[in-house]
């Protein structure tokens, strides 16, 4: 390499590009913008024939720009444009009083209540089971393999039976959905917590033994703190599954309230935009719940001394 | 296990079986003694339990288990009698308690055995959960048939099994529709696309930094909700289910593959740079092999997600066959034994699929430290 | 016991020692190499006006504390890092051209063997990349494996070998494509002393039989004095050369030479250089 002074005196443009904030968010923003652009193009492409056919049926004269405008505003589009979805979403959320049956907020709350109840129940049972497995060798060898096996079974497929069976006994509404959600999230939490409770280094457990610590002391002073990262990781997985479970549980009996019900209604009546709004609502719920758990996790980690 | 507890448990089992001779088997039914063959077997079981109790250590396992199996067989044979099934009384339940207690004692003792020999350890690790599971199934069977639980509510395992075996053609058609067409094709497309995009994201860092957060975001969403839209685009048949599966499996693979491709160490990267290796050579010789553990992690997660995705997608509408379709329609008809048969099919398919991926993982990532403990 | 008195020259950094052979081809010609980078705490001068000429067949060690720039200098020569100023010619070309022409083999601190490849396949890795034929690859793999006394381990995997054996495989791999130059960055640092002694002897023997030019970075004074024909003493803040010491021990030397007074004199000189460069300060 010949001598060249790659002096460290950058031009202003280079400084801007190297600015940490820009460096961090530029890729994401670019990708999102690119995706939105692709979406618009796809919407035009997919709705083209639909709009063209409807013009021809109504025998109105049309130009290319009419079709273009039509694809952005179709009533039952194959792929709604982003602004259509945004419009419908905001209307459904802010256009009605929160507890009215047409409000998306109402449906979200219905699903959310089942999700949260199921999540809490599942988390409690999962942690209790994990504690039992960690402290009993017998349970570990007899029960744990079955729990691991159950991970491979599509448990969500059991949702319809649960609803039907519980309905036959007389349980309807919130409780069966919550039970399904609880059942779904209890397994990942149990396995995650078993991993967490057994994660401390054997050296540390031996150290506790040299201090004659009782199993309870070992549990509270060593196993629980070591299990905290595993706890939050499995809680995030569990809340997602719990939400999916609550949505799917609304399908078989043709429930009238909840996001799943909205999805079903949208698909039956061809209300595409409504369908997409419901999907956006479920995405918002999911993202919101995970963010809350992440916030709590950050707070706990800070309390435990992480940077 | 404490030999005294073992002995005590087995002695209780002996006591229970004695009770079976004394108490009535069902309301108004003659006693056990009047049933030829049954009472001899029951006595034999009792003797075996006494023998096991006397040993009170690992030698008692064989007689204990043998006795439990005999007692269980007696109870199942007794259930054949329509007078007993549905209205079983204390005598019958005493036999069930005997079988369960003896099995529980043996399983507990077996689980607490400590061996150093690898072969024996492996055998115990397989035997314990199997025996445990067998006991649960047995209890389920006698509970359902002994209490006379209506089959609409909860069928017995034997009823479900017989329904399974008698509906094989339907099950095969459902399996073909859901698994072969929906799951496998969607899985291949989703995982393949995820891997390709990850390789692109690895090559072009800007793309990677934009896609990774998006991938994380989408992985957490309830993507199965996209099913009705896929039905709108691809029709009711299996392509829409494959599309759902492809979408659901794409993001976990993308996120894991991106993480895997950056897992290669700095030193190894410098090494390839010193060889002036082209990007393609680095990809095939370093980045992809180093990413295999992560890729397989995603493949295993996706195996379960794919099956769930296909079945749930079928809840939203499907032509006349498919596992999800069968489950929702038969559940609506309250034909729960068919539902359980379908669930058993889905469970078997899920476990086989997962097991297959795990075998492939072990073959290709044998070198990873996690296998070398 | 050495039969020939080792020829020690107390030449300073800029002079070349008198030699009785024809002037050797310059394998590395570095002039005023500087490397500065920005950190959160301000500018760091990793290298500051380092100049060095290495002739063919020499064994040159770089010694100094952490942060003195010895590894950085090696990486600059290997075109793994670019200097901010200065001129550098490796094997008559620019560093980048030398890298693209595969002129050197690099041995890192860790063996960096690929765990999914057998020992044999690990040896063939550079040969595959550089496009050697199958037959050639097989022949070279066998040859260089025998050179490091590991014949019989072809089918084993890296984790089945000890640390010392893995590092020997790494050295064989670096030699397998016959590079002009061998660059070694503290290759024995992670090994225990007994293995280290053994490998020092083996490396010396390899160097004698193959006659390659070796640039060797180390922390250990005895190792540097034992192995080298020239020692470059460096110090940090900024990274620069304090002293260049010639040592011409007889080529068939053994580890016993480490107790001779001549050896200790050179080691003392190295230590003085390190002290002068504030290497022993807090």
C-alpha cells in the first residue's frame, strides 16, 4: 500500500452518516419505507382486475387513472392499501365508544381479558410445576419427558374440543377461553423455568452446601435469581401463545365478541378491510403486551445490577 | 427411595387387594371369589406384592411390576362385565388402587435409582416416563369405564384407539391433506425463504440491520390470523394453508439464521481473509456450517409451528378433508372419539416430524459443544 | 554445549549487522508505518512511525507488553488492518496484493480449527479455497501433518486433540500452501509451559528444515530469545520500536542454551529495552 494520508478530517456529510442515531435507525426506516412502497404497488396490482371489472359491469367510462384511484379505495379489495387499513383502524378504535359492540377496543378487551387470565393461571401453574420438578427427582424423570413431548404436539388443535366439552358442562364465555390460553402457555413456562432453576453453576450449589443452606434458602437465594432471565424469556413466549390461544378459541363456536370473532366475521362477509384492522389490532395487542414485559424485565434487571 | 416407604406402600397394596375379596365389586354383584380365574390372579398379585415388600429394594421391582400388571389386567377384565362397568363399587376400586399403588411405588423406586453405567441409565430414563404414562392411561381407562363417563364428554383410551384403527382411510386422507400438502410444502418454502433472505441480509449489512428488528417484531405476532386472507387469495384448498405455514415459519428462521450467520468467530473470519477467500467460499466453508446449530433450532421450532399453523388455518375454512377440518366438524357433532383420534394423529405426526428434524440435527451438528458434555 | 561462540552484535535499531552472505531479498519493507484510531477516550496511536526490514529466511520476534502494537503490526503486514500512513511492501508488492497472492500463512493465538471438519479436512481448507487439485490436496495434507508429527490423526476431530496438538495442526495448515512468509501471533500463549517448550523445539526444527521467513509475536522473553535471529522490542503509548537485537545462536540449539550466560545477556538487554519503554510501569 502506497502512502496516503487517510486523514481523520471527515466532510460534513460523512459526519451526518456516522451519527449514531442515524446509523441506528436509518436501516429500519429504509426497510419499512421500502415495504410500504412494495405494499402499495402490490395493492394496485392485485386490485386492478377487481376494479376494472366493476367499472365494466357498471358500464361507466373509465381511464387508467380512474382504475388507479379505484384500487386505493375499493370496498372489498383483495389487498387493501395501507391508508385504507389505517383509516378503518382509527375509525374502529376512536369512532365508537369503547364498549360498543362495533368498537375494536371492545373486541380487543374481550380477547385481552381471556389472554391475561389464561396467562396468569398458566404462569402460576407452570412455575409451580417447575418447582416441583426441580425438587423431586422422581417427578423429573417421570413427568418432564412427557412435558417435553407435549411441546411437539399441536396443542392449539385441541381448542375446539375444549370449547365444546366445557360448553357441554355449562362453562361458556371467558372461562373456557382462559383455560385454553392457560393450558397453552403453561408448558413453555414450565420448561423454561425448569431450565432456569437448574441453570446455576454446580460450583455455586456446592458453595451453598458448604454453608449448610436448606433447600428453601438455596431456592430463594440462588435458583430464583438465576432463573430470572429464563422467566422473562418464557413469559414473552407465553403471552404471545396465550393471545393466539384466546383468538383461536373464539373460532369454533362462532363467538360474537373478540378479535377472533372479528376475523371470522370479516372473512365470512368479505369485509377485507375490517379483517386487516382486526389483524392490526392483534399485532398492537401482542406488541404492547411484550413491551410491558420487556419494561418490567428491564426494571428488574436494573434492580439486580445489570448494566 | 427409603426401603421402609417402599415396603409400606407395597403392604398397603396387599391390604387393598385383600379388601377386594371382601367388599362388593358393584352394587348387588357377587364377590370376587365367585369369579373363576379372576380371584386366582388377584391372589397371585397379592403374593407378588408381599414378595416385593419383603425385598424392599431393587429386587422387588420385578415382582412389584408383575403384580401391578396382573392386578391391572384383572380390573380391565372385570370391566367387561356390563354389571360392573358404570357402577363399580369399593371392591373394584380396591383392585385399581392396588395396581396404581404398586406401579407408583415401583416407578418411584426406579426413578430414584442411581447408576453410573450409561446403558442402564438410558434404560431407566426411558422406562420411567413410559411406565408413568402407562399408569396414567390405565387410570384414565378404568375411571372412564368404571364411573360410566358419557363418551361424549371423555372417551376411554381404548375407545379412542379402536376408533383410530377403524377410521384409518379417513385419517390417511386428512394426514395427506394437512401434513403432506399443507405442512411440508409450506415448511419448505418458509424455511428456505427465511434462510435465503438471511444470507442476503448477512451479505448486505444495511439490509440485515433493517430486517432483524422487523423479523423480531413479526415473529411475535399471531400470524395464524392471516389465514382468512390467505383463503381469499389462494382459495379454500391446501395452497392457502401452505401459504400460512410458509409465513409462520419464515420469521423464526430469518431471525435465527441471521443470528447464526454472525456466530462465526473473529479469528476464523480473519483466517479466511488471510486466504483471500471469496464471499461465496466464506459462506459455504465458514458461515453456513457455523450457523447450523441456530438453523436447526429454528427448524425444530418451525416443525411445531407449521403443524399448528396448518391445523388452525383449517379452522377458518377448508374443503372436505384435513385434520383441522375434521376436528372442528366432529367436535360440532359431539363425536369426540373421532376428535381424539385426529388429535392422536396430529400428535404422532408432530412427534415424528420433530424427531426426524432432531435426528438430522444430530447428524450434521455432532461437533457442537452441547453434544460433548 | 555450543561448539561455536554465538555471534552477538550490539548494533542499534537502524544498523544492519555485518553478514558474510549475499544481501538477502527483502520480504517485508516497512517505512514509517503509523496507525491511529479514535476511541471514546480520544485518539490512540497503536503504531507510531515503525520502520522495519526483514530479509528472507529470518526469524524475527516482536516482544512487548499488551497494547504496544506488536499484534497490530503483524495484522498490518497481513493486510488484516490498514495503516493510516506509511509505506509497506510485502514480498515486493503492496500488502493487499500480497494477501490476494496468498503470500503468507497466519497462525493465531487460538488454533481456529473448524470443529465440523476432521483434522485432514482442516488442513485442506486453504488448499480448497486456493484451488489445488484433489490429489495435490491429499499429498500436501499428509506431508505437512507428518512434519508436525501428527500422522494418524487425520480422521479425528479438533475437540479430540489437546490444545498443543491443535496448535500444531494450525501451524501445519499455515504451511500447507507453501507461503513465503509465516506470521504467528502468540501461537503458544494458551498452552502450559511444558507443552510450550516442546513446541518451541518443534518450531525451531521446522524453521531450520524449511527455511521460511517467520514473524513471531510473543510475550515471553525466553521464547523470543530462544527462537529468533532478530528481536524487535516494542513499547506502548505510542506503539513504537525501542530496540532491535540480533542474536545468532547456532541453528541446532536445544533448550539447554537458555541457561548459558550469552542467552541471559540478550534476555537482559530485552528486559532493559522493555523497561526503557515503560513496559513495567503501572
